[in-house]
C-alpha cells in the first residue's frame, strides 16, 4: 500500500536522495527544503508501508496555472500506480484551487511519462529545443485544461 501526504521540510533529505536516483540533474536537499517553504509550491510525497518516501510530485502555482516541476518514483517501485496516484492528487488540488491550466515539460524520449500524462488528458503543445542537458534533449511541452474536467 502507498500513502500520499503533503511534503514537509523534514522530507528534504529523502527527496534529494530520490532525485539523485531519478534525474541527471537532481535537486539538492536545500532546494527541497526551500520548496517546502515556498508559498507557490504544492508537493505531495508517496510513502511505502514503512514510511519511506518512494515518490513525489509537485507544481508551482503561477497565476491561474499549475506548472508541474517534477514527478519522480523510485526505480524499483515503478509500474505500481504511484505516479498516477501522485498525478491524481496534483490535478485534484489544482482544480480545487481554481486553476485553469496545468503545464509541464518532459523529455521527448520519455515514452512512459508521456503516456502517463496523456492518460490524464495532457496534450502535446510544442517543444523546447535542447531544454535538457546531461544528456542534451528536447522537451515536449504538455498541457491540460482544467476547465474541461
């Protein structure tokens, strides 16, 4: 079973360790601690039965939009619906906050992530050339209109 809760500053170390596993340019512990105090940031963490953080997702509220910053799940815990549960939390919260649009960037080659977002109704809007480094790759910009839900 996976429990999902709001992120706290105390989660920063575990989130930085998870980010190191998941991304080529991970966030630091300080970055996560700052996000916990950021008034425009909304983050959830997924925990296993023992309370260990196995995933997280979040967005920045900018005007009437939710800009998804990251969605990450520990490699050994993928394909168990954790990312879907986290995305569901984000979409529901954005709707409750009255936001009209969710946006994100995803590596062009990341087919599993793109499929996840498409299941939630996100559509490819365009690309950002060479958005990612290490390795260099284009990003696909995806959006979800919340007024349509």
